[in-house]
C-alpha cells in the first residue's frame, strides 16, 4: 500500500498526524457531516455556536450530555491504536480536530486538541475551568460565580486556542511526514497545516475514503478508512 514511500522512511524521524471526525467514525462517533448533520432535527452547524448556546443553553447541554455518554462508552479503533504504536518507531505528534479523547485513550502521548475536549468545561464569564467525566445532571450547570458553564470546545465561528495553534504550526513546520487522516480539512485555519509541512519538504499523505480539496497537494492519497489503512502504515515502520 505504501510502496511508493518505503525507500524514504529510513529518513523519517518526525511524523505529524492531522486527524478529524472520520478516524472516530468507526468507534461509533457520528461525524455530524452530511447525513449525520442533524440531532433531533436540529442542524448541528447551528447548534454548535455561542449564539445557540446563549439562546438555549439547556438544549445545547442536552446535546453535549448525549455526546458525552456516547464518547465515554466508545473505544479507540485500529486507526487510533496504529498511531499510538508508531511512537515506538518515530517521534509522533497528533494534531486532532476531535474532542473525544480517543487518541489519548489509545495511548498516544503527544496530542494537541485543536477544538478542545468533551471532558473540559469552563465558565462563560470568569476564569474557572474543570474536567468532568460524568453526566452533567443539572443542565445548564452553574459556576460558583453564578454564571453558566459551557463545554470547553471550539464552536463554529470561534477562534482556536492561540497557544495550541502556535504549537501546532511549529510542529507542522518541523515534520518529515504529515499524515492527514479522516478529515477533509475544509475548516480554516487547520487546512493550512499541510502548507507549513510542505515548507519543510515533508511528505504529505492523505488517508480518507473520499476526495478532498487538499488531495491535489498530496504526495500520496489512500482512499480508505483510517482503521483499515493505518495499521499497514505502522507495520511498514515496524518491519524496517
Ligand atoms: Zn465563573
């Protein structure tokens, strides 16, 4: 499957994975794209916004409660596990758009969460933040300061954490190989990450069942799911 780059992998030390909803789909987590774009007839593109939250925090929290239950019950799949195992053979960093924590649960030690995390909550007004791994019983939960708490995730229209983003572009600009898995990278600014890698002459590989706007920029594209493809990728390093 990866014959075209087999000769080059001896020179590869730093690998950056950029992952999205597609890698968690086989763990039973909906992508909220295409036909999955609805929750109880609400358009999730509109639900995952600060406007929707202030309009109806109880509703948005009910959605997050359901997602929390689903995510906490899910297990990492072969794609997540293959990335984690690759740490034995190379310096691996994961830049993920997913909020589900499945990379960390699969054992990956260097994960930057571009869009935040489902376990984190923060106050809408003060600096309070926390991690909660159980269901939120009284939606919306309140902060000690009296204001409502929100999921610490990046909603549509909100900027990424500058700290996480700055680290991500530095890592992208230093890698020898970037694998973009389970994401069409249509969301800015994450879609600029391959450009930083390219400036370092990194090899770019896309693993996704469908064509994406980034496909023409890739050195190699593999049209299949991460769970099917990434174990082969890791075994190439294991055998080398
Ligand atoms: Zn507060």
